[in-house]
C-alpha cells in the first residue's frame, strides 16, 4: 500500500464521518524503525538514487541450492496442504536433534513448535506466558521488537541500560537488581542484535546463576548462534546445568544462518506445556507454517553445513574491513563484535542524536544506518555488513566524508 493510497483512505474516512477507535494496545507500540528506514532506502534506490544501505539484517546470499531443491521436491510431491499447527513432525524432530547435538539441550520433538520466523516464536511465547502486572527484563540495546511484544501481551518491559565500556552486556548484578516480585521473564540475546557482542561461557554461567537464584525464567534468542568470529564460543544458557535448563526457553530459526529470511521458518523450544499453549495460539492465528518451506528447513539441518562456512567466511572479510574503517574515523568509537553481522559504534563525540545522525547521513550522503534510539540507546548507530564488500567500501568512504563535514 503506497503513501498516496493511505492518504486517500484517510480522506475518505473523514468525508463520510465513519471512524473506529483503535485499541489502546496499538498506541503503546512503536513502529519498527529498522523496517521504516530500510523501506526509505529501497524507495530512494527505486528512484535511481545510489544508496549504500546498511540497514537490514538480511544476508545477501541466495538460499543454498540443496535447501531450495528440497522445497521444490516437496512441491512436486504435493506437500502443499494444511499441516499441524506446531509444525511437521519430521522438522520438529530435526530441530530437537540439532539442539541436542549442537547445544547440549535435551529437548524432544514435543518440546518444539515451528513458527513463522523467529519473530512469531517470541510473540507466541509472550502471549502464552505473560499477563498484566508481569515484568520482563530487557537489556538495552535490544532488538526493536522485544519491548513491543511485551506490551502487546499486556505486561511491562523493564529496560536495563548497558554501556559501551562494558561491551553492551548486562552484568549479573544489574540483572539481580532489576528483579522484582513481578519479574517473570528475562530476554537474553547472544550473539546480539544490534551490537554483535557475544557473552563468554563464564559470563553466561554467571547470568544463569542469578536466574536460578531469583527463580525467574529466561528466553534465549539464539538466532545468530552460528555466526561467530575468531574462535569465540557460544554457550546456550540452558546447557549450564539442570536448574537453569528447567527455566530456559529457546527462540531461534533458519533465516540468518541459511539465508532463508523470506522462508519464514523459526522455532520455539520449551517445556511441553508452554509449547502446547504457543501452538494453541498459533492455531487461532496463522495455523501451520508454509508446508513445503518446512521441508527446505529439514534439508538445512540434515545436509552438509559447508554453505554456512562459506557465508561466514564472507561475513568475516566484510567485518574486518568495516571494523578497521569505523575505528579509524573521527567521532566514532566502535567495539569489536564477535558475532552476528552488525557494528554498533558510538557517535557520542559528534554531538548528534542517533536519529539526526541517521537522517542527515541518508539524506545528504545516501548511506542508510539505523539510529540507536530504535534499540534503546541514543548515542550509537547500527550498521549491518550483510551486504557486498564493494557497497561497504563505498559506504565507508561516504560515512568518513560525512564525519569530516561535521
């Protein structure tokens, strides 16, 4: 729907005098700034403007051929009908085996719900477990949808700011102090969007100790777990020990690791009662995930992982170039990310707010970045290097010119 259509529709409503009061929950939720800026950058490109976009967290690779072939075979075999709301049994089993093999998490197929992307896994979870009066601890910077999902479920997000000096990681003491009698859930994202930071195994163990001590639950968003650099280790928080395992829920998916963003395949792993509740919600909203897409996901887990290695090698090269460029620019302070495909430099020394910085950079230098305020931190910006190296080189030159103009 184009902007012109929206304006015409609004005029029509005004002319007839017909209107509907929107639900209060909608007023509490902010639109996705990442999607808005990405849409603006794409519109500028469509108008013939040469834009270097570092806004979207989407790998620029094609989905690996064997995954596409598996979905094509499923289509040819007529796997185009409704399926179980919680997912195809074979995919649920493949996910459970992956979690056992790679993450030391002893889930069975009954502990898995397949969802329309990782985003729906989190949304279903919030609706299934949260009520008005509940609190959810969300470290900032955070992925843009975390607090909005909490609000839509009627609960309250409790934002805990972290600092550049601490690599944007919440400390055990910060977590402990944020817990109240109303705390139900803690959202733990490592590797992180937007910062690219990865909690070390010792840091994960310290966080797990507080979760157990305070008797709260944790949802571990592990969508970027395979995108790691420099020998860094990812430890799933639920694998620390039996006590934390009992309080852990895992959200993940196929989009980032296998370049399957448009396929919309995610999953939730949790105790069976939570999975049944989430599947009940899905049964009354989207029903099953696209059936033949699920067979592509099965192939992603059951076949060679060489495609992951190939993409990771390209990400590593882009990361090295962008990090070196950012760390040499005046007015920026950029920590070294060890996972995902994001940089989160501080722009504190420029004196600009993150939104002003991003708007001026896009309007005058045709470089799209996401202002940190979208993630709860106003003196940083996020850049995605999930794009080709040539775009990164041109974009870094433009960003440098912009900084020197300030």
